[in-house]
């Protein structure tokens, strides 16, 4: 889907968010599972051995269709949101994931980021969710960005200012630095406009004004805003692959996901491009897959990939329960 092309009819969600939520959850999980077997592989390796479909084992010795912490924490957030909005419930679900294997693919946690690990330990010891997150500059991994997308469905009736504040709260459960918060805010605003049926390049152009304007109104430190220049001032889709980074830094992951979405024309192309960037393959593909799932719809995700995903029926049930919990859906 390029230029002014419209997305497929099956991805037009109307006022019913059930299909959209299902598209998001499976979009994240399929991208994640594609990346798990090759996590940490270099781009040079991926150029020689590109991923073309669902595989298994490799880095984490997991069978095909296994998703990692990206999906687990996305599902933990979605699960909490089925009961309304309460940061403490979200935090408890994160602890349950780590300590009780809640919302894991196989009953074990095999991948976790350093910041998330430290924060979950703090939460488990009784630190309130509002005070648990790390706010130093070094705590800007992609751990809150990778799990944030279900929050969009609770933000739909909110004002821009309210959306930013709630996004801040949910990111800050683990990642409280303003850079991670802005990254989550940008990502959720992009997704919100996809849900409204808008064309992806139009969204990208409009967010330059909307996000920049809101950050200015909030008097965000200009030194933090400039970090987002490649998204807010320039046309990132004009870059070649060599200009895109795919490590665990939150800015790299956000840029890579938007670039993959804008330079491809299907869910399959977007997530495979993300995986084949190498390095943090599962998270880059999960973050890309969430947007691509929303854009192209559940029906745009290859059926063999969905069929191989672990706990497929449980994910379907979670999507249904979250949809039923949204007022007016």
C-alpha cells in the first residue's frame, strides 16, 4: 500500500472494535514469533539467511509460533484493560507474568529486558505502579513501546491532553523517561488514525504537526523533542535500509516500525522487513506488526502463521473480552 492507496475493505473497522482488537493482538504476536528464532542476529547474517516465514528454535530454542515478552506484556496490559483502567492492575499483571508465568506461551519466561526486570522486582516488593518505573536516560529501551498498543482502545473518547497523560502513566509503570513516553504517544496516535480509516502517509504527515504542537504546548525539553526529528521533521520513508537502526533503543524501534510500515504494501512485507533488519528482531517485528495488523486487518495476516501461534484460542478470547469491555462497542 503506497502513495494514496486505500487499505482493504476488511480492515475498515467502522464503530465495532472487535475486529480491530483481534487484528492488533494477532499482529503483535505473529511479528514477535517471526523474530524470536533470530533475535540478536546481525543484519549481515539476516541478509544471507532472510526469514521468509514462521520458523522455530534458533536463539531461544523455542518451537515455531512461540511469542516472547513483547506479546506477553501486551496481553497482560490487554487483560488488565478488560476490567477498566487501573495502573495497579496492570503492574500486578506484569508481576504475575514474571513470577507465575501468566500470559506466557509455554509456561515459562525466556526473554526479559533489564529495565522491565528491575521494575517488576520493585512492583513485587510493593512499590506503587506510579512510582516503580525508571526515569534515567539509560532506561530508554523499547520495553514500554512494545506492549502499549492495546491502550489505544481505552483512549478513544479522550482528548489529546488526556491521551498523553494516560500514556505517560502506562509507559511509566516500567519506562518513565520522557523519551519513552513520547515514543509511546506517537505510536498510539499513529494507530488511532489508522483505526479511523486514514491513509498511512497522510497520518505520517499530520502527526508531524499534531505531535510537535502538543509537545511544544507541554513545554517538553527541546533537547528531547529533537531526538524525534527523523519522524517529526523529515520523511523517514525516503531512507534506505542502511539508515534504519534495529537495536533495543526505543527511538530505533519506533523509527524502524514506521519505516517498515511506510515502505511496504502488506502485513507480510512489513513484518518480514522488520525481522530481516536483524538485532532486536522480535520487538521490531512486534511493534511493526501491531500497526500493520491494524492497517491490513486480521485477514491480512497469513493464515499459516496464525495457525502456528501458541495459545491462539486464548488470544481470540482476550480480544473478545477486551472488545466487550469497551463502552458502546
